[in-house]
C-alpha cells in the first residue's frame, strides 16, 4: 500500500488522553485506525472499555464514523514477562530509588511505538499519534518529547520510512486536555470522555465522580480530578 500523509494510526488505550488524541486525529486526517495493547496490565478494564468507546466515537459524528477504520488489539504479554512493576503486578504504588514511581514500565512506550510503526508500515499509514505528555507526567522518561523525537529518527532509519510521530498533548496539562476535547467536539465530547474513558491505575470503575470514574486516590485519578476541576474553574471564570 502506498504510504499516505492523510492517514494516522492512534495509540488508543481507552483513557482520557488517548481518546482526546483519537478525536484530534479524526479532526485532522482522512483515515484513522486505532491500536491497543494487551500487556498483562493488572486491571484490564481499559481494554474492555475500548470497543464501547470506539462505538460511541463512531456514533458521535457521521464524519468521524466515515474516517474511523479498523481497530487492532495487539498482545504484548512479553512486557509483563520482562518487567516487575505496579502496573503489571499486585504490588503497592511507590517511589523507587531512581526517582521514578514503580508504575513506570520500562520500554513500554518505546515498544508501543515500535509495534505501531510496524503495523503502520503494513497498513500504508505515515502518522502515529500518541498521548505522551511532558507537562504533568510522572517523570516517565519515555513520555519526553526528546525520547519521541529520537525514536522517530530511529524508526525511520531502521525501516527506511518517513513516519511522523505526533503527540498533541506533549505541551499541555490535564486541564488543557479537557479544553482540547471541548474545542474538538464541544461539551458532548467532554461528557463522553468524562463518563466513558478509564484512567484509574487501580482499575476501579465505581461511582461516576464529577471528573469521571475511578478510585479517586491513585496518582492517575488525582491528576485527572485536579485537571477537571481546573478546567471547570476556568470555564466558569470565562463566563463571568
Ligand atoms: Zn484511581
């Protein structure tokens, strides 16, 4: 298949960030496909949410429905064979001696991009979209802009391609991620993301809080809740 700059493969986990990235890609590219990874994550709830979310994104707009193509779910169980982290095993979330939380899965985002690039090669797609963010990340080195830029060079050299790695959330915080969703699909998209995406590290769905579902106390829930409060606060003050 001839590579096309009009088509993008979105790393889609079913969380707030990747759903916003999917909406961003659908507003920018003519053909969009999604890729998700089963890597033995402790709580696979986000994987079970993906098909529902994709259906809701399709129902959201006829234009998006016509652009959204295949979803690819890839088994990356080898990640849990290789590493020992709070994301893949029943161990408590804590800070490690190297200053990184033990929710960091070494090599995960690098492997995700490598696998996505391999699939994009076969599917004739030239753009990879990921929700990596350097602004309010937990210090994960594979979320850094430099890591992604270096990886883009390595992938293109190694496969003789002209792939572009797009990270629309790289320089915005969580409040601005909610704002971006509003720009892309209005309050209806914000509501879809609030009610149907999953971010909680502990895999808790539970009640629907103002900011969405989750335990409310893990680092991912805390970040999501704080961002939502800031977003709502800003929206209120701009309406005064
Ligand atoms: Zn949580």
